[in-house]
C-alpha cells in the first residue's frame, strides 16, 4: 500500500519513559507506521537545554530506544536514530536562525513555561529550541508532525520559519509541515494537576516493576471533592478514571463510572483496579523490553542504521538549502 507521506517526530531522552510518553506519543508512533513513512528521532541535543548533569544522557538515550522498540517501532521500515548522529541538523539550525525574529521565540508559551520551571538556567539553547525543532522537521522533508496540543504553537512556528526562508531566498526547498493531533492531547501526572513528566516526579514509568507501578498508582490523587468513602464521586474530574479508559476493559470502565457516582466503590478500590489493569496491559511491553535489553548490540545496530538512512535524506536537503542560500 502506498504511504500517505513522511512523518517526523522527536522525543527527548531525559529519563525512563512513562505513561504520558506512551499515550501521548508511542501509541501514535506505532499506529502511524501503517500509513506513513516514519522518521523518529531521539533528540539528545534538545535534552541539553534542560539538564545540567549529562552523566546519564547516554544511558537515557539507550533506554528510550529500548522503550520505542518494545512499544512496537519497526526498524526495518521506520527510521529510528539519535539526533546528534546527523550533524546536518545543526547546520540547518544555524541557517534558519537567520530568518527567525528573537521576539517570536521568547513569546512562545513553551519557552515561558520552561523559563518558569528553571529560572536559574535560561540558556541560549532554550531560547533557540524551537529553531532546532524546526530544523529537525524540515530537514527530512516531513509532511506530517504528530503532536499534543501544547506543541501546536511550535508547529505553526515551524511553518512560519519555512515561509520566511523560502521567501527570503526565493525558493520552495523547504516544506510546511502539517500538524496531526495525538489521540490523547494531555496526560496528567499522579498529582492530577500537572502534565505527567519526570521533572515533576509525577510519572508512572512503563518499565517499572508491577509493585512499583502499584505503589505509584495508589498514591495518585482522585476526585478532590470526595472526602469520605460514602461520598458520591465525580469520575469526570478524576485523573485515575481518565486513565482507566486507556487500560481497562470498556465494561469495567462503565461499571466504575456508575458505581463511583453513587459511592458503590471508593477511590482505593478504583486505584487497585487500575493498577491491576495497567500492569496486565504493560506485560507484553515489559517482556519485549527485557528481550531487547539482553541484546544491546542489536539495539545499537538499529540506531546506527537509522542514522545512516537519516543522514542520506539530510544531506540531500542541505545540498538544496546551501544552493538556495548561495553558500560557496
């Protein structure tokens, strides 16, 4: 079957993958392989903008590759590689920075959020993060970028950069990517308030043991208005119930929805059920990950092959970019 176009997406190796990564990215990555030519990148250079200690960067990169492969990425058809292994991206980043207004970068909501989270480390790379992201996308002539709602401004920014570049250099070398919203736009963490993430320690890791998973689930916040076991609950505002929908059989979800509202079950029972269903759903992933972890040379070979295939596309694009800019 003919593919619909090329998809690109990147994910930062800042620690072991969690449910937010799976529901917001991995699940979609796997599904897109059926219809698109996919290019997936472990963006280690992007990770440098928010980490001060890189001692675990290589291990995190390897772990993320394990997670992606265990989730169902098929390297025989999909390009999976590490960002820094394709140096053309930093060259394109530099060139695109020449057509990017500084004010536009500092106005992006994600920059403001990161600056709030790390006021002691507002570096040039953090400000220029969206330009490097744009370079990642357009270097591979990507037609579609799957993103969550919080990343929508970055895709529109990328489209603006493409238009600015093509206009300034009277060319149509770069392609404006289209945004494809992920199925679940935002996954909240165990606190029930903030987006799930490692920096806030509100994540549930995919590769955790069943007992570790159960403990994290049992510590999750539920309906904030439900104080006593006999109080009726409101599943509509409960993050545990929201996650049930992704990992629990439909008939059980329907039962929980009814029984919670009439205090037929309590929050503890709801979380116990979720922990059991989540662990069951993650069994195949964990088994595949353990199998791959026993073959580190195979995982490295996948990344090396992906980088070689990515560099071939990148160098072709850069030849066109250099000609458009008239670099000697």
